[in-house]
């Protein structure tokens, strides 16, 4: 179950969600460019949930967190989750998919999560 619960491509609504989040960290123009770069990144790379959380400095949300629980229920129902959108830097930014990373960790912390990843814009 842990390797077959990912879609091949992020969902279209993930990119505006990433842009909204990134606009809290970057000026709106750079947030838009970074979200666009994520949408145009042709490759999916794979990272372990535990490594994503560690690189981002984010805590593991509990399985009973409402959004994590919703993602776990989707997987149990046979639905596939959207790949995660990441922005490389120190720390790593999870532009979209934090709850999906946590859900995957609860399924198998060593499972490889498909991700689109781009570097931060240069100042």
C-alpha cells in the first residue's frame, strides 16, 4: 500500500496553493515565479518522508490531525495522493503537501515520496 498511493503528477490546484504559501515567505512576484517553476519542472524526484520533515524542520503531525487523517483515509479507500511540491534551501520549504508527507510517514517513514523540487529564487 505504501508505494502505490501516489499520483503521477501534482494536481492543478496544488500550484496556486503553493503560490499562496510561498507569498508568505517571498515577495508575491517571486512566489508566483517559484510556483510557475514547480509547475514546469518536468521531473519527479523521490525523498523519504522522514528526510523531508527533517530538512524542513517541521514536526510530524499526528495521525489524528484532521488533514492527515483525511489523507490516510484516501489511501485506505484506494485513492492516490498528489506529489509534494518542495523548494530547496535551508530550511527546505514544503510549498504544498505537508499533510501528505505526514500521512505517508505514518504509513511508512522510509517510503519514497514523489516530489517536484526547485531552488529558491536568487535575491
